[in-house]
């Protein structure tokens, strides 16, 4: 081992000292930063993962829409199924409606789905929290859980549904015709755990929706499930290439459809990561100041090293290595700490909920009793490289100071 | 070309202090023969340390020539050619006495069994065999200076430069350190240049010099 590494290690772990205080504090400071980075980026990653999962679960992997209506969905579905990578397809029609229950109106988006085929594309059953998807027929409706609460409608209750077409009919008939809304029985609730969906979406069979909107056999689009593991964007490209162009159809992946939202998610995570990185920077500053003090305190010994034949860059390496070592050790300890905490995160939440008596609220607002966690490799790598890099930089200023010392002057200093 | 182990000719050094120029050395000529011991005395501030720093190559002269063992002095050769002892001991506080001695060898490459054995032997010769694993903070001033002497001799230098090595020690301890220095140098055939205030110490060397007004003369 070169003398400067030997001396760096000895300064970090002095002979005969059972507890190296400076080293322990410095490593701990860096480790705390790393742990916070890992925990927060993993939990945020977990939420992001959940949200993405939910998005795919509600929209399918790829969606095909036309400029207007798709007149012959059955033919298009047959065509789509021939494209390699397409596993299943299901048509949908959608549009805003007024739903009234006991004089309370709500204006959700109504989705017309194929109750028999939708399960092949979207795992809707997983999100049905009351009643059943199988019970959905032409005279029934499934409400989002929040929508049901807002209406006050329960299973078996009948709600009235008006489509925008009703107003058109009213206008044409000039009021001398009695217009009757469609009466639908509530046969189920779904809950995706997403306010925007649970509070403002209702499901009916495709045929009912086509009736309400006067679509005939036409639909608005087709949801597609692709082979697991295939890239949704690549598949969308492939489907676009296979689609007949005159119909002005376009396939878009769920990633493309939600790119604004996904961008915000990613941006939030990156911003959070960037800000939390400052914990490491602050820890590094304290390492810098400790090492600077050490350089000043050791001025005469550094002079002596020069007299013994040390070169300035070796003296610099001695101090730089201390920063590097603190970075590496801090990263390792921090990773252990971070993943340790993530490992017992449910217990922590449990204790927190018990102390604050907020378990019910947590369950209600987050829908899951356990905290999601997903550590994205890129964040892990960024944490490790960032921390070791910053810590090494922290040793650079003291190293430069030490290397600048002239032995004669260092030895003279009293 | 003489067979001197060190030869300095016309060594001059001046410092700028503000706008005043202090000529500390005004042409010093000095030759040290192998194995010989030389003492240099002089008033405080007369330039003794400055001279030793020039001789060791730690500092460069404004003019003059310096040769080590017949070759022009070069910084890279210093660690093998000469050892240094200072008024302050400059031991590294984080490592024990043995490791401090071994540090001199470490600077020249990873120390092997030979270097370790020699470090142990030198510690024994300065009377600190039992204190090898003690940290500098656990040693007295005299003991620390003896560790520094062992360190200076580890690489078997041809010349030892000692700058007031007893300056921080009490009289009795100082006498012992000087005796040790002289006898070790005699045994190992190392030449010694000893800067001291103490006339008694100076008298024990084979040649006594005096630095006055920037010139070296026989005392
Ligand atoms: N780096 C320096 N800058 C300015 N003056 C110096 C410097 N080093 C030494 N001197 C001056 O040179 C003179 C000789 O110093 P020094 O060699 O340390 O004397 P001695 O060792 O004989 O006591 C003193 O007057 C001191 O103030
Ligand atoms: Mg002096």
C-alpha cells in the first residue's frame, strides 16, 4: 500500500483508538443523506409504479382511436388481432352524461364496455369492490365508488341517465313530446384508488352506451393488450404501420397518452432527488471543514513528510482519499440503513398510525395498508456515484491546501 | 573533485521582508567528509536553520553550488541520501513509535521484512524496544526525539542533519540524546551535521564551526 493511502487510513482509524470519532460522524452524515435519498426515491418510485400500473389497468397498453367514430369495430378487431404482439382487444365508447338519483345530479363520463371481453384487456374485476361485473346488463350500471357516495346510490337502486342526445331530442320535439330518461340499476362499484376515476366514471355495456349516444354499431376506440414484456411504444408504432391509413386511425401507447402526467411524476421525483442530494452536499461540507482543520493542525507533520520525500500530489492524494473513503463507507452504511428502513416500512407506518390514531384515514386516502416501494436502478446508481463523487470533491480543497504547503515553511510554522 | 560526502560552495540566501532584503547567508563554503561529525553554532537568527535547509535540498539557494556524494544535489535523492532531525519531533500522532520509524521506509516503497527488522533494531538501539507500540502522546519529549532519531537513520543515510535536536529538551535528557546521536552515527559510519547552542555538545564533534554574519568560520 502506498504510504499516502496508509496514512489516510491511519488518520481515519488512528492506532489504539477504539472509536474513531471524526470518521464515524463523517460517515454517518453521508450515510443519513444516502438513506434519505434511497428511502424517498424508493417510496416515490413505489407510488409512481402503482400509478403507472393503475393507468395501464384502466386504459390497456395501447389504444386505437379514429378521427371520428370507428364504424366497424369488429372488422378492425380482427385486423388488429393479426398483428404479432397483440393479445386481446376490446372496443369502447365514451362520453359525458347526467346521472340523477333522488334529484341529486352528477355528471360523470360514461364508458361503454364489453363486459364479456374487457377482462382480457383490462383486469377490471380486480377493482370491483361491490356487486359484480358479470351482473352488468343493458339495464344496469356500475358506478365509481366516490360517484356512488356523491349520489347516495346503493346496490339495487335505480338511477336516471340523460345523454346529451336527450337535449337534442327535446329541442327537435319543441316540447310536445315527453322524453323519458334511461333508468339503470346499480349492480356494482369499482375503486381504482384514483379520485378522478372513482369520482367521475361509470360503466355500462357498450350497447347501452351506443343507444344513449345514438352511435349505432360504431365505437370511439379499441383498447389493446400486448404480450407481456413488449414495449408499448414500439407496439403502438407497429400497430400504426399495420393500420389502413384512409380510416385515419391512430394507435397510441398508454405512455404517450399520459405523457404529461408521467412527465410531472418523473419531474417531481427528479426534483425531490436533486433537493435531497443536498443533504449529502451538506454532509460533504462538514467533511471538507474537518479535513481543512486537520490540514492546518498537521501543517508541520506535512512539512516533515516533505522532508522524508513526499511529493505534493501524494500529500494531496492522502487527503483526497479520506474524502473518497468517507463517501464509500457512507454510501454502504446509508444503503444498509435505507433498505433496512424500507424493509420495516409497514411496521413504521403501523406504529405511526397507532400513535396518531390515523390508521383509518391512511387506509381511506391511500387505499393500501402498506407503503409501496420500488427502487429504480438508475436512482440507485445516481445515489452511489453522486455520493462518492461529492465526498471525493469534499477532500479536494483540503488536499489542495496540503499539497500547496512548502516543507520549509511548514516546518518553520509554530 | 574531493571525496566529500557533501560539498557546498558560495551558498547564499536572502529573504525579502517587506521591502527590506535580509541577507542571511553570504557565500557559505562547507565540506563534510564521510563519517565525520561537524557542529555549527551561531546566534539565534544567524541562519543556521536556513543553512541546513539548503544543505538538505528542502530549500534552494539564491546562488552557489551543492553536491551530495560528488553529484549535484537533487530532491529525489534526498530520502536515501540524508536523514533529518529537528528541534520539534514531528511524529505522526495517529501511529505508534514503530510505525513512525517505519514511515521513512514507507515513503520509498512498501516496507519489507528487512526494513521492519531494521526499524525494530533501531528502536532497541535508542532504548525504546519496550515502547514500540506506544503512541507519540504516550512518550516523553526525550523518547519522542529518540524515535525521530531512529526514523532519520532508518534508510541508512550517509549524512544526518540535526537542527537543534535538544532545543525542546531539558539539559539531562538533551545530553543523553546527543550521546546517542554521536554514538549511533559513529557505529553506522554516518556523517553528522549538528546545529546547537550548547558549547559542550559542540565540543563532542570532530569539527566545530561558527556561523556569523552569513559566513561560516572555524569556532
Ligand atoms: N521564510 C522566511 N522569510 C523571511 N525571513 C526569514 C525566513 N526564514 C528565515 N528568515 C530570517 O532569516 C534569518 C535566519 O533564520 P534561521 O535560519 O531560522 O536562523 P537560526 O536557525 O540560526 O535561528 C532570521 O532573521 C529569520 O527571521
Ligand atoms: Mg533555527
